[in-house]
C-alpha cells in the first residue's frame, strides 16, 4: 500500500476509535441513569406498594414475575439493588438460590458465573467492587455517577 493509503486508513481507524470511545461513555451514562430511575421506582413501590405500578413498569423494574425465567444478570442486578449492604458473590448466589433456585441449577460453577457477571456490572458502571469482610471481594450497587448507595 502507498503511504497515502496508510494515512487514510489510519485516519479512518482514529475516527472510528474516537466514536467508539464516545459511544462507550454514552452507554455508561445511560446505564447509570437507568439504574437510578429503576432504583427510584423500586423505592417508591416498596413504600407505597406494587399496586401503583402498571404491569409494564413492574416488568421493567423486575418486580413482576415473567413468563420466562429471568437471566442471571438480572438476578444479580436485583440482588445488589435491593441489598442493604455490600454483597459477596456467595451472598448473591444465596440470594438467587432463595428467589429463583432453578436459575443456578443449570450452571456447573454458579459462583464463577455470578462473579463474572458482578465484574461485568462494574465495567458497565452499575456496581462497584469493594474489599469486604476478611479481605474478600464484595460488590455494591451504585445509585449513579459513582456514588454508592448508603
């Protein structure tokens, strides 16, 4: 290839890279906003009862039983969102086991699956990883913009 072609290709790659970075930032901001709005709705439903929410809204905030089993990612989100304190992967597994035991039954290594999902939620900006009791990894749902829920 000629150096002119190389320069053109490099410029296209640079622009695509910048656009990708910008889109990733927007996705993070949107994901955080979605988490804050869901948390507000869940808090209001907890205070005033699920009856104030229509079926679509109940489903959007994971408060309505779905016809299909929710995925582990949604179960992890819900466990963290509703937790009064940080949770270890074991805590999240136990919570899922209590609410939807069949969800983990199909997994050979449920702790590994949950840990992977919790780490992914950190990368999405929905949760943060902290050092819990005895130096163990723990996770906390974020209200948004990097601020932990108290």
